[in-house]
C-alpha cells in the first residue's frame, strides 16, 4: 500500500485534551442529539467547545456530561486510526467540517467503539492516558452552549 498523504494540520494539540474532546463530542451527540462542536479551542491548561442546543442544559445534565465523559475515559479504550478513501467512510461520520482542499484519503480516529470521526490531530493511545475530565464552567446564549473544561492528570 502506498503511503497516505494528508493535509497539513494548522496546529498542534495536547494529545490528552484533544482525545477528551472526541469523547465530549460523542457524549453531547448521545445526550442531546446535537452535532459535534464546530467551534472550539483545545489547549493544554483548559479548553472550550460550543454546541448548538434548543435550551440550556440543567445543572444535573451538566453534571451528567462530566460523569459520562469520565466513565468513557475510565473504560481504558484504545484510540486507533485507519486511513480510508472518502468512498470508504462510514455513513455515521460527518465530513461537513473538512476543508475544501481535504485530501481524497482521510484518517478516521476511533475511541474504542464509542466514537469515530475524521481527524488529523494528535491523540493518546488509550483513554487511560487522558486523566480526569472536569467541567470548569458553562454558559448558554442564543442557542450556543459553551463548555469550558480541564483535565486533572496525576
């Protein structure tokens, strides 16, 4: 098989935080039926993701988001990737965030059987390397729900 060439990435993420973002995205999809975050800022110390929701989640729902993300992290799931052509991408993978000049070959990143998405970022090899996910704050305005979070790493 010939070597796959992907588009250059415009930033370098902190792999544990970026991996946590994948889990948070899938958790939000499962809990609220929303799309993956389209606007986010993923950094080593703290990060934020925005989701479009019809109403603000209750405090109990916010606690449940944190709990569910940590439950997935604690499953010690492998994080793997495969290279596929666009025609081989499963229907459940949203490609709408890809840049117009994205290559024909895509990298799909799997968090065990919990999440799959096209991604060129850096990830840990196992969710056990992420640490504890902690929501720092949230806010809701005009349909946009923002989650700010950090990782406690021992």
